C-alpha cells in the first residue's frame, strides 16, 4: 500500500527517524536542565529534567517495550501514562519555579 507515493516500509523509516530526532532533542533539553540544576541546585530544574526525560526518552522506550509484550489494542497505554506523568512533573516544575 502506498501513501503519497511512498511505500509502507518508507513510512516506517520516516516515522522512526522522527522518533529518534524527538528523543535526541528531548535528551539534549534534559541534559541542559541538569546542567542548570547542578549550577543552582533548584528542585524546579531537576523536575524539569525529569519531566522532559519522561516525555521523550522514557516514553519512547516504554512504548517500544510495550509493543513487544502487550496486545495491539493496549500497547499505547503504558507510553501514554509515562507521558502523563512527565507532564505532571513539568507542571510541578513550573509551580516550583513560580514559588522561588
């Protein structure tokens, strides 16, 4: 099956490339937040680094693992839960930053 002139295998490759780019940028942002944490020792920067990591790197790994183990109908759930926890940690970081 072709979509927009590209085969299904090509779309899988494009999707994988975008996921890897997203993961790399997320890890770079998390690393910069960790550097900020080491400089100032603020919990909000640490929470920011953890939240970004959960949203990008960890959720991607969880989704890849879930695909191998869980039925097709429920495999997105663990990745989505990981992203939700990441968003909650980011919200916590923002609330902490406003207090400081």
